[in-house]
C-alpha cells in the first residue's frame, strides 16, 4: 500500500443505480420498523464505527457525533444491503483500483442517518496494514446541508513512521488541541443519491450539519492486499 492511496479522495458516480438505492432503503425501513428505535442511537449497541485512544464508546460518540445520529452497525445491518453494496463495489472494482490499486474488498458496513443539526466532526480513521480507505454511499437527495469534506495538509504533524509504513499520530480527532491547531485546507461537496465518496484512511474528513430533511448513507471500509 502506498502513502498516496491513504491520502486519496475519490468518487464513483452512479455507484448504486436507482433500483438498488430503492432496495436498500426498503430493506432498512423494514428493519427499523421491526426493532426498538432506542437501539439505533449512536453507540447504543456498545459499538461505534469510530475509534480513539483511551476513550469509551460513549466518549467517542460525544466527540465524533456530538448531536447524535441513527446508527445500524455491521452486526445488525440487513444482509441483503451488504450484498447490494458489495455487488456494486466488485462491479466497479477496476474503477476503485484506479485510485486505490491495493483495494481488495469492503467490510464493516454501517447504515447512518443524520437529522437536522447532526453531523460528524473532523478526524482521521487511522492508517493500518489492512485498511486503505473508507467510503459512503448516499441514499437520498431530499435534504439540505450535510456537505461532506476532506482536508489536505502539507504538514507532517498528522502522521508518523512505524518502520516502513505510515501511521497516524496519537489523538487524530477533534478532542485533541494539537490536531485542531494544524492548518488544513478543506474541500467540500454535497452528497448525491447513488454516488459513492471515497476517502483514504490517512485523510481528515468531516461533515456539515444537516439543515433540512434526513441524510441517509451506507458506510464501509476497504481492505487492502
């Protein structure tokens, strides 16, 4: 895996077609109707897609999703949704590998919803030997706000070397004063239904608050060879 892969933003337009998006939404809505809504609060399952040194799940949620969100993690998400998104990923695998040559396959699927006022704070997922990037697939257009951002940075303070590989410096999220102080340049786009936005696992990313409607997404990470 190259350093450039870990820093790469990328997009695949039409990642899911209209019928696939409709199928994902229908499956999620059936699942939500069958379960206690309280279990879908961020961190309620005792698990969160994010991680941070020396923080509990509740503390991580407070840092990363300070206004909350609906969260259905990889342990709970309906299998047919995983199959739809996996199918789209491997259908477009050559397009994925144009930006991420070592991409092997997706894992860690999570469904999220952002209501008005909800967002996630700037952070880096964390570079490791097996993860090259993450991506999100937008399922709706009937919302306002919710813009997705990646942030580039010419400073080396965000990363360190562990032998021959790149790793993130400790505290690479909004809780750390040093992380907040590092100058970065933000690049922002509005998510579009059916499109997938990819972000290298060494790249700072965040979102703006939703201001109207509900932003619905499926998230996943990508393994590398």
